[in-house]
C-alpha cells in the first residue's frame, strides 16, 4: 500500500512540475502540527462539520481546546440534494442527538468524532473526522504574527499564514491584497513561502517545505483597522476560518489593529470581553445553579444599540412561536440585550429563538441573527441545547 502511495506522489510531482513555472511544494506526512497525516477533506461526503470557534472540516483541521465546551454542528454540502434533519454524535464515549451539540474535551491530541446524519429524503451518511485537542487554541491559529519596532517609530509586522489552508491551490504563485497594500495585488516571493516557527517560538525561513507563507509589512502605530487576504490559484482567496483574525462575513479577509506595538486580531472568534460564559460574537449564554433550580441567561447582539423595544420569541413545542419577550439591557454592552429562563425549560432540550430590534414588528429579525454559529439556515432560528457536557 505504501508503495502505491509513493508512486502516486511521484506521478503527482511530475504532473505539477510540467504545469507550473515555479517549483511545486508538496506537503507530506507530518507537515502540520498536531496531526500525523496531512488534512484532506472527504469531498465525496455530503456533510460539513463546523465548530463554534469557526473551524470547518471543509477547509482544514478542526482544533478544540481541552476542558472548554465546544459547539459542533453539521451542515449539508452544496452538493447534497436534501437538507439534514437529524444527527447522532459519538465523542469520547459520549452520545449526543441533534444537528448542533456541545462537548467538553477531556483528552489531548487527535480525537475521533463520528456523526450519523439523516437527510430529509430519509437517506443517511456516517461522517468520521479527527479533531485535535490542544491546551491553547491561540498556538494553532492558522494566522500567526510577530511585531518588532523600527528606529523610525514604525513597526515591522510579520504575518504567517498556514500552508494547510493552501493545500488545494492549483499552483504556488501566491499574492496578498487588502488595505495594507492599498488593494494592489502583491506577489509573495519564493523565500517568503517557507516559514517555520522554532521550538523557541520564533519565525524562521527554511530550505524545506515550511508550514507558513509569510508577509512582511511596515506599519505606523494607529487605531485604524488593517486587513489582508492571501490569493491563490490566480484569483481565489484562502479560507482562514477559525482564526482570531477572521470575520464570519468573509473568511478570506484577516483584520487586525496595531497600536503602540500591540497587534490585536479583530475577527469574530477573537476572545473579546463579551457577556456570558459561552457562545460566539452574536449569541451567548450562562448557566446559573443546578439543573433543577438553576437559570439560564441568554444574550443577543443587535445590529444597532439596544432599545427597550428589543425582543425575543421562542419556538413552542408545536413549531409556532411565542409572543415577543422583552429584552433588558446588558451593562457595559450597548448592542446587547438579555432574557432569563428557568433551566428546566432548556436542559436536555433543543431550544430555538429568534430576536429583533422592535417588538412592534415581531416578524422582522436582527440582521445579526444569521451570522451566529447557532443559526440554523434550515429552521431560520438560533438553536441551542444545555446538556450534561456542562
């Protein structure tokens, strides 16, 4: 079997060498931190698995943080002819039901995840992936950065972009674009395509394949936001979903600020100071007390500042929705509103919500709602379950 694989790799190298003007790099076994084998998505599968931290099986490895509750959901790939209606998960000896579930990982390293999905047309698929559990998600972000001060009060910013996200590129001619280049397309030179990070945590150019593509920028300290994208295959932007630099609205454009020498990612999954213990940049919640007498506080981010007209509706057992529930404000978070429910109404159940800015128009919902990880495009609502994982 290994002989066949080696023959396939040699043939692939020959084919690509004839079709590219630049030496082609091949990312072989062991190239990526935390994985014994290179990541390749199963394109024959009709199922995509995503995590609450923004990672997606469609574009790369899914990383999780040990002892931190992580949300997972399944979505039908665009090639699927029918939407997903139910799913059964198996993770670390635990079984879960639902297209969206939460799990707190107790182990480290590679951990298998299996989900059996049922489509609306009654067909099923079993999807198996491997997630990588680490102590600190920031160490495996697909975008890394290093800042050094220059003598003229500017800063050199080295941004490193994971080559894992470029595995399906049709050639090795890479470019960057964004407001960092006044939206001009800039070629990345060959020497900048082979970075590694040493055991001491420092960037280093290698003569080997490398794990990162590098971009060096000279930036003046300011509160302005900067953005950058990596172009491959002539016109495609690399997808860096899961990075602290990435906003859900565009997974190819990385955002950051640089002020007084401190670089701060500006993506949706960046660990900002947000209300609640668990969730994303648009919907969060906190469990208070036990599963009998406790409560759950639910937080919703509006597109504009909160007003007393902001509302939530809950999906009832028969599929209809409740009358509008008035939100109240969240101290220090002007765009957020909140409600509180008894935990007995949520524990072990799939609960669905919609929310909006004006209860006088109770069928007009916030434009932020579809941006949340918890949003289900099939049911067009936010769906969450409070389970034993907490």
